[in-house]
């Protein structure tokens, strides 16, 4: 029972650590930049052209009323040449301008919490700009400095505007930080002459694992748009998580196999040690079928108690590590992998399936294992056993 309870707790804890790693990888990609679901014009994600726009009032309130939705933010994206400095000391760098409303964006991404120096954008109509740290380094820009942006507007004409550096951010992705520049949504719409239109709605859900189902539901109501979940616009991350799910299943299979061997051996040895008692019970009239049933009931009680105790242990440890993760930053740094980042920590995330599957598995394994010694007792002849004793 101790071995079975320990195995149940270990499997729950291991599954929860896997889940925590998965969530860290998903959050580092989606909550930092992409969002869990994106609504765009048809074909915009594969070919982001400035003229592929959507309405800014696209069923905004209706989507926000969905209990699965945590936040929703309209965005405008454009590409421009940024210049900083004067004369021979000036530097230029191509960049991706992303126009946001900071009030909406705070409910979708964590960009406002990643400011290294200075401040985040204060409003959608300001002339402020926030630069990725790599882009700021290339331009030699600092908070309070002036940035000139030159690009192409909605109608193909050359457009330009002047911005003032409000702050510098670290999004967690060094590649993205070399080209990302955040400006006010209304300011960029005016600069690109977009007449209030958007390029995308970014949506964050309360659970990223619901993104695929949510996107499918929303797509049916918006057939003229593209509604993509992070599983679609981050295919490499989705593939990595799928492979990790397989490795988790293999681990559980090996672990349960080892537990079955230990448990089966223990229960069989327990049977052999009590063969004389079973023989006496058979000799005084207890039928083999009832004796077999008694052994199965014993296995059911043992596995049930083990599963319950192991489930409680695994649940308590998981909840503790979910709120007090183990910091490994002293031993390793964050690892960038396919638009995501693996944080240097051990954090658990409690999922219902990771709790009840190990509990049910160990319960049914205990019952199945008890059938084998019970089957031997059914064939036992009390006189033969007593003679050997």
C-alpha cells in the first residue's frame, strides 16, 4: 500500500511538473506577444499586408462576454525605418511597429510588465514609443530620446512621424527585441492613414488549453475572417508539446509497470504466507468462489486506500509548488526554444486529468493484480496445502 500510494503521488507530481513546463512555454509565447487566439483578415497571418484589415468594432463586446475570455486587444502592425540621432552620429534600423491601446493590451499581454528602463506607453493617442532592448541598442536610443519613423501608409504613399522614447522593454525573446517597437494604436492608425481599422484582435483566454476549441467556435460565427489559436500560428511549439505528451505517457507507462511488478510480487508473497490459513478456511467449508471474492475485495480495499492517500499527497505537494515554485536560476538560465522560453524553475500546474487519471489507474491496477493470486486460491485443494505445511 505504501508503494502504491507513493507511486500515485509521484506520478501526480510529475504530471503536474510537465504541465507547469508546458504552461511556461505557452505563456512565454502567447501572453508576452501573440495572445491565445488571433482574429485577422483572410490570409493576413501568412501574408501580412497593410491593406488586409478588419473592423475595429468587430463583435468586441460579444466576445468579451464569453466566460472563457480574459482579455481582448485590437492591434495595428506596420513596418518602418527608425532613425535616432543627428548627422554622422545618427543610426537607422528597420523595425516592426505595433500599435496598441495600453488599457486593452494589459489584459492580453505582459509587455507593460517587462519595462527595463523608462515607462510604458501611457495612452493610445500619444507620441510615445517603447523599444525592444535589442532595437534600442542598435539605434543607441534612450528614454527621452527622439525617434523618426518612415514607412508606407495604407494607400502606398510615404509616411513619417516623430516619436519620443518612453521606455525600453525585454520581451524575453532576444530575436523579437531586435525589431519590436510599440506605439499608441490611434497614433499609428493616423500615421498609416487606416481610418480606424485594425490588423488583428488578440485574445487571451483563462486557460490556453481551451484555445483550439474556442477558435473553432468563433470561426463558425466569423466565416469571413481567420480565427487562429496558438496551436495554428505557433506550429513548432505545438509539435514540441505533442512530443512531450508522448514522452510523458512513456514515463507513466514505465513507472506503472515497475509499480505493478512490486505490487504483484508483494501481494503474491502475502498470499503464500497465508496459504495455511486459507486452507483451513477451505477445509471448514468456505467455498473457493467466496475465498476468491474475499481476496479481490482485499485488493480493492488496499488499492482504494493507496490511491486516496497517494492522491492527497500528490495534490498537496502540487498545490504547494504551484504557489511556491523552486527557483533554479542559480544553476541555469532560461532556454529559448521555438518562439517560447523555458523558465529556470520547477513549477507545477494542477489539472484535473493529472489528478484523477493516476488515482483511477492505481485503483484498477490493484484490483487486476489481486485477481491472479485469487485465481490460484480457486484451484487450491486444502488437503494438499495442509499436507505440505
